[in-house]
């Protein structure tokens, strides 16, 4: 138990113990005055400090007095000594009841399903467990060793009355504290929910490609916890069952170690708003080089606006970008998503996620594996084609062939009708514009496709995707600024704040 729970327990138990101690004081004063044990309730009224419970609850108080007198008489017959013995027994009974309140069962707030400590007022059965705290010696001894429970049972007559009194004294402070903590949880949860919805909304796993509202968190001690948000585990921070604090408010969780709730892989989310782009194109169409050129351009342009860009996957690392002109062909099979994080002092973290899919996956063949999560969630698609493949200079897969294979996968994975029109932005990109003669402008790409026998491709594409834009890009050498345009057009459709933070012109 740490921090917040210590404060809560201190207030609730402190109030009850202080009130019980004042009642003990009045009981002791009465014993010293009259020589009889009669429990008092501290309640100032009419010039008196307390109420003699014997006047109202004699059926409970008198047996207690008789029992203590019987014990004292068996020890001594001297009246003065008997009074001292009864005084010791009264104080000892109070101490035993108070000791029960600080046993492990009374203070226990560990989590079970999620290994984070509950707030003490919101642990399962919190009210019942709080009110039985003065009887905690029974539970503690039972848990430690069942035969040991005989000890608090034998001592029960000495402290039962005080335990009962403390139980009553706990009701109001516990109820008030639970109401206050509950109000703070609701307020913090509402505020955190608004902030998370505005800045993050969801996360996407670069391993299994699934999207989810929040990842899970791995504590430094290795425990896996639900993503910390204001709830029954805390409204400022959570504490794992090993005692480590974990912040649960927006802006303080970005450095937490996060894991995918589906595949369990270590991932980075940083509470960043993700924009996911899938790439489609034939083998050798220039997808990887274009992606690396786009990353290079985005990084350079971001610096002009004091926006930092960090690549967290090897496929878009600084070394990979420097070697973009000799980038190897993308390996077939399901690959991890490439991830970039962008941040500035005036902008919440953003994440650009790019799925660079091998062209071999778009070749028609039987028994082809469908990578279900590549298209289940995507903010836009970049369809790349090599314009040289449409001329007599080179041969290769035609855009229509690639599109048919892609769209079959797309409709199968998304579970939509093959004839349904998608509103996902589709950027059709003519790559390698640096070696095309004459060079193409963006506005020329559609006409170029039609004039080179791909009018069917254009017609089918535009009938199945409602938001299509054409680009011509250069990716080789230093003149590769245009490579970022298709990606940033998709970003502008999804996240205007990010699009405006980095100055990449569309025209």
C-alpha cells in the first residue's frame, strides 16, 4: 500500500480511532471515579462530555463489566488493585480492537483480475471489509494458521465491545470518503476521456495490424496491467501489486511500456494519433524507394517548423533513408508496419504508419495467404505503378492486373461486396518520374493511363473508390520532394492538425 491508499486509510481509521479514544478516555475516567466499567460515547451535551451507554444499552455493557470484574476478582481481592486490573483490561481490549484495523486483511487492496492495487474505498466488498476491520485479528490469524485463530477467539470477550463501537464509528467517515473519492474518479475519468478522444482516439499495432482503443501496459516489474485510466485503481496514478506507481492521466503516460492487447507484442503508442497508409503495387514499381523518399522529405520539412520526427522501426531508419536509391525489394509475407512519430511543442504526438506490402502479394496465384489486418484498418491507400511498364521500353504487371488482385483481397478481408464503393482515399502514383520523358505532371497521370491502354483500370478504380487523386513523383537522388505528396494528401484527409504542421505542398 502506498501514497493515496495510505492517506485514505489514515483519514477513515484516524477519525474512527480518535473518536473511540475519546470514548475510552471517558470510560477510564468513569472507572477511576466509580470503580465500575461502563462504556461511554463521546458526545458533548448539556455540560457533559459523553453519554453513558449503560443507561441505554445495559444488556451489552453490563456483561462486559461483569466479565472484567470476574477476571479481576480471580487475581486479587483488593479494591484498589482490582480497579487497576480492570483499567488495564479495558485499555488492552481497546488496543486489540485497534490492532485488528492495521492487519493485512483490513488494509488489503490488491487487484486480482488486473494486478493493480484498488483504491482502498473501492476494493471488492469495500464497505463490509472496512466495517469488519476492528475484528481483523480473527481474519489475520485464520489466514496465517487456522489453529492460531483460537487466540483472538479466547480474547474476544476483552475487545468485542470496543470492536463493535469502532465498527459503528467507521460508518460515517468511510461513506464520506467513498463518496469523495468516487466523485474525483468520475471527474478525472470524464476529463481524461475528453483529452484522449481529442488527442489519440485509438492505437494500431504494427505487428498484427489490429486497432484498439487502448493498449495494455507492462510494469517495470513485469506485470501486465490494463491501460491506466482514472477508475477504481486510482484517479492520479495506479500502483501495481509490487508497489510501483503508474500514472493514469493524459500527458504523463507517453513513456509507459505498452503491449498489444491482441498479440502481446511490445509496441510504442506514445498516446499518438495514428494515420495508417497501405501501399499497393507490382514488383519493381518503386513503392519502397518512394516510401523512403517520402520519409526523407517529411523529416526535412518538419525541421523547418520545429517538428521532430523519430523513426522507431528499422525500415524507415536514418540508415534506410540514406540508402533509398539502392533499396532492396520488399520481402514477401506479412511484415511489420513502419512507424514514424512526429511531435512539436504545440502539437500532441502523431504517428504515421506505413504498410509496405511486397508486389508479389498482388500477383494472381492460387493458395495465396490473405493478411487480414493490412486492410481492416487503413486511412488511405497508395497505389504505385511504374509508367515505364506501360511503354515498349519495359514489361511488367499492368495496373489493372494488380488492382484486380488487390481488390479481391480488399473485399475479402473487409467483408464488403466487390461492387461496394469505398470512401477510403486512393492515391494513384506514377513513380520514377525522374526517368520518364517527358516528365509527367500530377494532372497528366490519369490521361497517361488512358492513352496507354489502362482506361479500363481508371474506369473500374473510380467506380469502386469515391475519393481518387493522381500523382507523379520522383524518388531517386536529391530531387524527391514530390514523393511525400501522396502520403500527405492522405494525412490531410485524416488529420488536419498534422497536415498543417508540416509544410508539404500538394500542387
